[in-house]
């Protein structure tokens, strides 16, 4: 469900965007396959990633201003190391198992907060921002348990040098629109 600030005119053409840090190979393919094996249908449409801004409707006319804002945010933040290690869950609040961000949490939080400063990208959220990589969502409890245990020893360390603006026009898969290199 997308929640906007309600200030958009219902007749204004919009596009749905999201902003994420891609998990590089070989870990992306591995985590995405593991999500599919758990029976999560989103695995077919959303490769492994760390969300900085969840799905948000933006007026099409505002995309150039959004991209300028994102370029400024990226230029103001340095590349950083992201360490993914082990598993966590949001149960019983939501039926989600994720790979934990063991290092790079503050950098992700600062990026997400800066991104959300653009008026077009402000959105209400049901939960506070918590950087993570989802590996199973809304599947049978047994499948959640298996993923949680199977990936308990997972570890990946990589440098985050960019984030990506994605758009979704109703087709099945999110499409990368533009990369924003950190540090300009």
C-alpha cells in the first residue's frame, strides 16, 4: 500500500518510485533465489535490495526536481561499507524475515532521512525506518522459520557506492531509472 501526504490532485499523472541500494552478486542472486524457494511471490519482481525509500507515488512533473534532490543527497554522502550478517524478523508485527545490517546502519539511516526531505518524497509510514534486506514475507510460518534458520550464518561485506531510483508503471518488475553515485 502506498501512502502519500494527500496533497496531490487526484487528476495529476503520477508514477510510483522507490529508492534502494542493490545487493551485488553473488549475494543478490543467492538471496533472491532463497526468497523464491520460501514461496515469496515478490522474489520474481524484486531482486535482493536494501530499501531507502519504499514505494511512493510522485507526480510525473516532479521527477526532475526529485532527481536533482537525489543527486544532491548522493553528493553529500560518502561511500561506505555495508555488512549483512545473520537473520532477524519483524514477527509478530509483520510476517517478515530479513538479513540483518550488522554495519552501515547509521549510513543507511542518514541517507534515508536525507532522501525523505524532498516534499515529493515525504510519506507516512506504519513503522520506523529499519535498514534490512527482506528474504521472506507473507509466506507460511514454516517457510519463514526455515529461511530464518537457513540464513542465520549468512554474511556479505561490500562497499555501497551508489543508490538507485526505481520506477514501477504497473508492470511486474521494478525498473531502474537512474543511479546516484555517493560522494558526487
